[in-house]
C-alpha cells in the first residue's frame, strides 16, 4: 500500500513544476505590438545633371504582434533628416524632408505573429554636375511614424541612406 501512496504523490509534486513552466512560456513574450529593426536602402547614385529627379527609397520594419488581436496598419509617414555631408551639398545637416504618408504593405499583422512592413518613400535628388564631385554625398537617417489599431509608433532607421553624386 505504501508504494501506491508514493506513486500518487509524485504526480502531485509535478503539478507546480508544470504550472511554473507553462506560466514562464505564457508570460515570456509580452502581449504587445511592437516595431523594430528598421532598415533603409544604403545608397542611391544621383546621376550627373539630375534636377529634382524622383526615385524610390525602400525600407523594411519588423513587426511583432504579441496580442490576441489582428493589428491593422492604418498609415506610415516618413521624414528624412540630413545627418552628414561630404563635399558640396545643397542642404545642411539637420535639414528635414517630410515625405508625408508613404506606400506600405502589408496592411495587417495577424494575432500572435511576426511580420515585416515593406515601405516605399518617394525621394528626389539634384546633381549639378559642375558643382559636385563623384565623392560628394549626403547621409540621411529616416524616421517613420506608423499609425496602427494598436497605437502610434515612431521608429528610426538603424542605418543611414546615402545619396551620392554619380
């Protein structure tokens, strides 16, 4: 009879351990929506003689949806801030270009999933061939404002976008 009692006590002793393990798994990931790991195209070569020539700057933003609800991406805004220059450059460090609302995909991030936003920012460059050298450039950090059904988020690119005179 004693061996049966020991056998019954063993599973009961495991219950707190299993509950603790389950709790650590359930609480290990916060039940929030977050954005991170923002990356932009590294370089664009502006052709000689270009005058406000349009081009697309591409970005990716990692999204984590730890909630139990679908999160809708309502809008994405982008601002390019001149962070560094070399040589002749029309703008000054600190100047900002507000691209306004920009194109993005996808428009939702499923409950409990990770995804990646792909963003297209319209930009333009001018390369006055006589005023610049091929080694001249401007480097921009890019800030994104992402409005979602889970709130408004502001994130900045971890790398810079360089516009180089070609």
